C-alpha cells in the first residue's frame, strides 16, 4: 500500500488549484488543441470555476505573505 502524500496546507492549496485548472482546461479543449464549442450554461460554469480559482490563488498569495512576516 502506498503512503499518502504529505503536504503543507499552502502546498496542498496550490496543488488543488492547479489540478482543477488542468481538469477545466481538459473539458474546454479538443484533443487536437482547438477550443471546444460549449453550451452557454457550461461556459458560465467554467467561468465561475476559473473565477473561484483566481480568488483562491489570491488568498493563497495573501496567506503566503502573512506567513513570511512571522
């Protein structure tokens, strides 16, 4: 049995942000690299996810900055 990967909370947050972004990119892109034609509600959902990832990235940056001040 494999041991679980241990990460600091900040590293886990960055890993999660990057992992979700890769998944979203995979949903939006055809295998040949062209952009997939998405229905309106799907596009809105993907934009919402990307917006939330941007907010999460900003919060991680703030947390990293605060941690550096200690």
